[in-house]
C-alpha cells in the first residue's frame, strides 16, 4: 500500500479552515494514533483514497450503506430525482411514498415525520415527548449516543467517549439537570430512577442494542422490563433505531425483539447514505406535532427529493426475498472467523455481534454488558489493531467504541481477505 501523501496534504490544509481538520470529531483518528485517510470514491464494498489505495469498508458510513456503495437500484433512483430538481421546500410524492414504506415496515409506527439527520430525529422526539406528557425530564443509558443535542451529552458514547469528553462546555446546567443517565442492563437502577422521578419523567430513550459504545446486547428480558416499567408509569418509551433500524430485521430491533416503543427515531439507512432522519409512533402522539398540534418542529430540507428517492430505493432492496438471510450468513462467517483468530493468537478480546453489526472489545475476557464494562477495554491495543488492519487495506472505525458493519456488497473474497489481514494483525499484536 502506498503512502497517504495526498491525504496528509489535505488534512494539513483542512486544519487551517475546519476545527480539528474534520467535520465530525471521530474522523480525526486521534484515538488510534494516526492521521485520517481522505476518501475520493467508493464502489460496492471498497473505498478508494486519492493516493490510489483501496480499502474494504466495514464502517459503511457508520451504518447506512447496508447495500454497499453505488448499488444500481439506488443510483438509478437518485439520478432520476436529481434530473427533476434538488430541493423545492414543498411537498413531493416521494416523501409520501417513503413515509408509507416506513409505516408499513416498522410495526410501532402509525405516523412519521421526516427530518434531516438522526440527531434531528432524537431531539424532535424528546420535544414531542415533553409536549405530549407535560413533563420535562428524560432518562437515557450511560454510553448511549443519541446525537449532539444538549440533552443527550450526559455520559454519551460515540465520539464523546472516544475523545474522553465527560460532557460538553456550552450545555447549560439547567438542561443537564433534566437528563438522568443510568447503566444499561441494570434493572434496579431503572426501577429506582422511575420511582424517584415518576411524575417528572416524560420519556426513556434508548438504543435497543447500543452501538455507540461498541455493540452491547440487552440481557434477556431487559427490553421487556423497560417496556413494562414505562407503560405502568405512563412514561413514553423512545427507541433510537438510527443504527438498528432495518439492520436487524425489516422492522428493526422492535421487530427482532418483539417490543413496541411509543416513538421510534430513524436515520442513516432510510436515506441510503444521503442526509435524512425520521421519527414516528402512535397517531395520537404524532398528531401533537405542528401543524396538527402545538409541538413545533420544521425543516426546509425535510423530505428532500434526493434523500427520499435514495430511501425508497434502499428499502425496496431490503424487502427482496433472502436479503437478511444472506447478510446474516456473511456476518456469521466474519464474526466466527475473527473469534477463532483471536483465540488462536491468545490476544484477550471479546467479539459481540447481532445481525450484521459487531464490535471486538480488546483486553476483555467476559461479555461487555454496559458502558462501565466497555470503558475497561484496552484502547491502545485496539489502536494498534486498527493501524495494522488499515495497512492491510481494511477500513474499520477509528474508535474502540463503535461498530463494524457488513453490507450486501461484501463478497466472500472480501471476507476472506479481511480474515487473512486480521490473522496478520493479531500475529503482530502478539509480538509487540
């Protein structure tokens, strides 16, 4: 693999005009001890940098590229929409069509509002929950990342955890005081928090499968327990399915686990890589949003014709027979291969996977159950593994606290190449 000379030049120039040289913090690759690689183009499961290097992509734009890059059905749909115009600030048939597909596929959603990002979806859902219930506090789980809105930067995962930032300057204390954060998979902590704050809690918001502190599986019965306690106390349950939505099943984690939230937040996949998000739920709740009701939320680019065209095309492919079975077969193969290589090398690590998303936690011997467990991972070892894999042409998330994703476009040759690269990487780690 050639040196990343052009990427280095771009990064140097970027730092003069963009804070930290990146437009999203984790991209700076600070936690893995190297400069970021700039990407010029992508095709199927491959990324290409301006220096001519190729990489097998397991970041998948942090999840949404479930079809891989440049899937012909999506490209055709977006090209057709592009020829007709990029933005109108007015309703279009495509946003109605995408909304109908979401309502058809997600079992808990009766009405949906399209927005422009996952962060916009979660912040809007919280406002709706507060407006609907007349209460002001929300409960989240340590290490779950719901975007960078003020209410969510309490013990957040993703880039906040990666950079070791405990919260964020600029977030008023009075806003933070209305957010309660407790450990994931901890029933007693949830019971205690609800008991103390029942009359003040508008909603519990959660990733049904946290993926922003690495992939954490809910203990058996935990999601059912959360649903039971929220229902009993008239607290809305919000599932943040920005990552799990359409990843685990056509109907997301709520279909996979059979748990119906009151509000669901979506993003990433429903735009096939274009900027889009959505939040939806029961009709009686959603009708509180303006102009039907008093809870205000708006956006000029909401329902953008390019994003909705990409979303419709993506969901159409997901509905094809055998799609999820094929995806799971590939993910099983990769995960089992990684586990065997780690065991054979003697490198302590735990691979956690559900569906087509997974994380290898380095320095761990037991299953990782929550944020506190995840933070015990050996981030230096992960950084070394990341650099070794990158040198072999494998593109992983530049953070221990993120997920790897398998897409439809990952073929068996790419998976075998990845496992060969991992074998080399584990061997090098063993010899450090």
